[in-house]
């Protein structure tokens, strides 16, 4: 099966990571992938090429595209002769969807009997409002108005995403949920990781390492996390808070000032963006997610795969992901978040290890990338059979 993926860019994010993992997972089955980035952002490009994908860049400028760019994209689809065109996020869905319709027209004009399925991908929970971005809001609105005609199917990464988009006007008969999958071969428990991080931070062995991973963005609600951390320190003084993500470093004066105001100087360790999360995450005693909104957060699934118990806010499908292996609290409530972190922090190391083992087992059995890819491929095959194509 040959799949053309159309995505807004190849930066580092949850959707981009999922795309890479799907390409990696499908290598042994003989499936082929072409990845087309609408923008020039190419952080993930070499990793995708190394995984066997053909990567192209359309280099669109922000805003509405030049119609000739969409014609070029359609020609790339025609040249690839795909079985499936899989689009990612609103930009990819709409621009890729229009280009796919043009490609079908080009095939008919040429007299070529090439049939392919068009599948959209939605990777956020809340529909963007004009306040979030007028253009993004417009794309979501176009998606709602055309979802009953343009795509053959629409994949949502979470049940919460499905519900909000159906309520907004997306056609429920074409939508289905396929939860993100996690690389359980890369993200594994590592008994030596904790001691290594304690040594790197020059902390005593009795320290309890509470990690949080996410870019500096209001959606991640770092203020909620810091307020909870300040409350927790009053109860469990050995806690240290390891903060990882883009712009979460000493140069972020807003975060540093807030940590200082809350009396957290010396116990918040801002490590910035890291490309070795699979080595860093197993060092945490607890992973915290303090977000206001999520779909199915990648960092939680990866931490669970590393055997780390999680304390999370009840956003998107995060609670469903964690199940009974961690603790779930309402968003924007630092008191309840602090209480849950305290409950987890006061468990013995062995008790947390048992929870972590259950967390990994849950990911392996229900949320691994192999399970995810199998669901994608089965859906593709079903759509193609409906078109009279067998693969």
C-alpha cells in the first residue's frame, strides 16, 4: 500500500511524532510513504527519510495559498499514484483535500483508473476559536462544512476530539477515533536513569523527581503546575521539579520569576528542549501533566511506557489513557493537583514501581504504535474495498 501524507510542517510535535512512528512501524509490511510538508519546517525530515519515507516540501507561505501551489500539490499526488492520501491537521486537511480532488480530476482527464482514499486527521480537542487564530478557525469551519463530501473518512486522535468536532458540525458518519500509539521499544524502563539524573542535578538520593514535559504555552498551564509544586513542597520537602520543553529554560524569565515568587528557587530544574526523552523520562519518579487542553498527550503515553506513574489533568482522553495506573484531577485546580502529587509522592518507591509496571503494561496492550498502525491499515483497506480496490 502506498500512502501520501500531507502535513502543515515537520517540526517536533505530537502529530509529527505519530507520523514518524507509523512510518517506522510499517516498514516490515512493505508499505510505502510519501510525506509532503506544506511549509519549509523540516526538523523531522531526516528522521522520516531514514525511516524510508520520500519527503517533499511545498514551501507555502502563511495565509491562503496561491492556486498554482495547490495545482503543484495535486501533480505530486498524481505522480505518486497513491492508494491513500492521509492529511494531518486543519491546514493539511483542507489544502490537501482540495489538491486530492484536483488529482482525481487529473486522473480522469488522463484516462487513468487510479482510485485512492482521502482521509483527514484531527489532532486537537477543542475547535479553534477566532481568538486562537482567525485563519485556523476558518479552516476548521470549512472542514465542518465539507466533511460530509470531501474526505472518505476523518480520524480523530481522541474521543474528546470526536465529540467537540461533531458538535461543531463535522459529519459523524465519516468520523472515527484511532488513539495515538507509542513506541514501546524505544520508551522502556531504565533502572540506571534515575541515579544518572540525580547526579547530573547534584541532588541527594532521597529526592523525589517530578517531571513535566511540554513547550512553554498557555495550554500546558505551567502556572498551574508551579502553584501545585509550591503547595506540595510544604507537605513533601524532598520534591524536585524537572521541567522539560521548548523555551522551558533559564532564558524564560516569566517562568523563572514565577517560580521565585512561589518560593521554588533551587527546586525547579528547567532543562529546555531535549531530544533524549527516552533516556530522561525513566528517571522520573512521577510524570505530571497540568494542561488545560489536550487530545491524547504523547508525553503521558511515553512516560507510562517507561514505567513512570502519572498525575494528570482530566483533559481530552488523558484520563482514559492513564486508567487506574495513575491519578486524574480537574484542570486549573492547583490545590487538587498538589494533593494528587502528594498522594503519589508519599508512596514508597516500590509502590510507585508497581504502578509504573501496570502503566507500561497498559500502553503495550492497548496503546502501542503496532496497535495504532494496525487500526490505520485496517481502515485504509476497508475504504479501498468500498471503492473496488483490493490490497
